[in-house]
C-alpha cells in the first residue's frame, strides 16, 4: 500500500502522535506515587528523603514550611506527611495544624499523615478532628512505622 502527497504527511503525523501517546502511557505506569514531606527539621527531612527516594515506587518532594507545601498542592500529591509543630522563620509561619486546615480547605481527598515528637492525646484528637488520616510519634523506630503506614494509606 502506497500513500502519496498530503496523505503521507498526515499518516506520518498520526503515527508520531500514536508513538508519543504510547510512550507517555508507558512512562506514567513507571512513575512513583508523589509524596510531600513537610518538616522544619532538616535532619528529619534528609532522612525521609533518603529513605523514600531510594524506593523506586515513590517520588519525594520535601518542604520546610507549610506555606511551601500549600504553594505546590496543584501538583496533586498522593500523600502528605506533615510535622505537627513546624517552627518557621517567624511568628507568621503556619504550624502543622494550621497547615492541615489549609490543606483540607483546598483538598479533602489527599491523605495526610501527621508526625510528632509528642505523644499527646489532646493533640492527636485535634489533628484527627481536622482531617488527619494517621498520626505517628517520632520515636526510635518511626521510620519503620512510617513505611508501613504509607504503604497502607496508598494501597
């Protein structure tokens, strides 16, 4: 079968578009789940980034403030892991609870896991009442608990 003239150009364009579409679909199936980590402690952020970036099924983005997270919510993360305190550079920086409230105001569907250095029942209930999905204490083994929690929430 021979195609001539303008028909040949249109045929080639359609083949190229089809190949691009197939490539995009294949690439999308290899992409990991997008996780936002928000913590004002650089050591914790580095630990989280190292732990989860090395896992091929996750794409990790780290933020030091709630404001940075909120500015990037249009990226539609699959999960947000949020520190409860978030001591910022000044008194106007959002803390963890304020950040959670803003996340929920913008998007009620994104799962949010709260990390805290305190095991306070009142604090736990306040976060859960405002839309947190899970709550973990930063103890010596919190990374293992966080891995399990993330796998449960995302699957």
